């Protein structure tokens, strides 16, 4: 297997982009990534998108976007794994370059979610849960994560303040990210007193509905050395795993097993352990998700993720900074794009280009992207060469 680098990243400003179409935002990000990489030729592309059919009525997306980017007739493939579609696109591009089939591959993700009503968005998102056993009975994603939060509170004594601390920290980080949907700060009280969505999760515990895209250019190390002027960021480890979608089929409501399994694979491939990871972008679709994921990645003992957040261990100046970009909570969550947006943040941090939120000399970063209530997960480990 050949070694693979990320040689360019690009992301548009995320938010409610009513003046732009899905193709506009994808192409904007793709051109930024192509410019950042300094490449003029790409061999193929992968696009992560959860459900452009339901959000904007457009399928056959991979060809449409290759066309609008001016790249036909290159091979272009759309991949879908709910909210982990972007992470999966990166994995597919990695495999293609590592196999020697292509030298330079564009991997991207996109979702245009605000062209439908709130109800329409909730319906479209819920198609990633188990229709027969969950959705037909009224469950939504805020509802499913609320069940996990209640159980985590019951088993480990996780508190309202611990959930709130995740949102406060991510809004703080997002206030330093000019591309984030929300650049406003909040407080523990502000999160707790926001309107209730699904007890115990308030509006401020939830990621928002977002339009956005992100792209990255992957290349073999040899090709990267030839063309790239940027510090090279190598993908050391890739892990992908699945779990039962319906919550009632799982052994535990407080462990996201696809994340545990995906991270095991990524750590093993990279030859790293949780303590070697300097910082991470994780899938905080709800505050409880960040708490559970930081435990399931092995950063904190089970039941201690909430304590870590409240004690500032996951802040920019903490021992394990989490979601320096603002995370899904503040940067936004255009579902198909999120996994690639995480890669963009890790690459920026490793290259020392993260501006006001830059960490001191990080060497190894991790991304964790998951689908729906955790039925799929993709983990990447990256190191600056
Ligand atoms: N965090 C902070 N503020 C938010 C927000 C969020 N998640 N969602 C909306 N807002 C703000 C809006 O900017 C708006 O502010 P304004 O009045 O100052 O303009 C206000 O709250 C109302 O926004 P609106 O779009 O009417 O909210 P809504 O009630 O339709 O939707 C949620 C709120 C939480 C239900 C929606 O964001 C949601 O469903 N989130 C979860 C998404 C999800 O499940 N993703 C998949 C995860 S697996």
C-alpha cells in the first residue's frame, strides 16, 4: 500500500446560504482545495452527500458536480453513510491513492439543508434512523440522543453543566473561526435555559441545520513531494466500522461501538494510541455525543467525558483539545460535508494555519465522523511530516 498525503483543503463559509445552490457551494470549496494544493489535474473524485434528493431534489450528484467543476470525463463517485458520508469519501479516496490506481484524488462533501422547512429537514435526517423500529414511532435524532444522554446521566452521574460545558467550549472555538455558522459565545446558563428540544437536550445542545461543503486533495507521497509547496500531512491510519442502527438492538446506550471499532483499526494502522493524539475533531451532533465519543476514542475513561469537558481538559489550552474548529455545534453540520470539514481543520492546525484558534505545534490529529445515532463511524489519524 502506498503512503497518502493531504496536499490541499478548502471550505466555504458555512451557514444558511439561500443565495447559493448545492453546486455553487461544492465548486467554491473544490476550487479552494485545488488552489491550496497547487494541482492542475485530478484523476478522480469522491463526493460525500447524505440526501441531496430529499433536500434539493437532485440525485446523480457525482456527475453533476464533476461537470460543474469542469472535470468531466474523470470518474466521480458519490458515497453515502448518513452524517458520515464525508468521512467515507475521504476513506474511498485514500484507498484509491494507496492502491496505486490514481495519484491525485479530490474528496469532498456537501449538503444544502436549508431549502426545506424545519419539518422537512427533520424528516430527511430521520431517514438515517431505523424507519420501522424508530421513526414510525415518532423518534427523531434529538430524541434518540436524548435517550443516550438520560442513560449516561443515570449510569455515570453526568450533569446538565457537563453537557453545557461542551457547547460553551465549542461556541468559544467557533467564535475564532471565520467560516463557522455561529460565531457567538454562550454560557452554562445560556445553554441550560435555551428552549427544550428533547429532554435533557436544549436548542444549544444541538448542532444546527447548515448549508456547506468542504474538499481535500489527496496524493501519493511521491506525487505530493513533486507538486506540493505546503507542509505534507500524511494520513497514517483509517478506520471504518458499523453498529446496529436501532438503539434497542445495542448492548449499551452509553457506548458508540462503531466509533470504538473504527478507532481501534485507525490506531493499529497508524501505530498510535490515544495518548499520542495531540487534538481531535469529533462528531458533536449533540453535546452528549462529544462526551461519549471522547470516552469511546480512549481519551477519557468511560463516564469521565463530561468531567473532562467541565474541567477544561478539552479546551484550546487543555490537555486534549477537542473541536478546535467549533465542532458541529458551532461551525455547523451540513451532514455530508462534516467529515471532510473535520479533515480541513486538522490539516490547517497541523500546518500552523488555524489563526486565532491555532494550537502550539500539534503533530498528530484525529478525526471521528459518525452516521445517524452512531450506526457508522469513520476515524482518520493524520501527522505532519
Ligand atoms: N444552536 C444554536 N442556535 C440555533 C440552533 C442550534 N443548533 N438551531 C437554530 N438556532 C437559532 C437560529 O439561528 C435562530 O436564531 P435567530 O432567531 O436569532 O435567527 C433560532 O435559533 C431559531 O432557528 P430555527 O431554524 O427556527 O430553529 P428550529 O427550531 O427550526 O431548529 C433544531 C432547531 C435544534 C430543532 C434544529 O437545528 C435541529 O434539528 N438540529 C439537529 C440536527 C440534526 O439532527 N442533525 C443530525 C444529527 S445526527
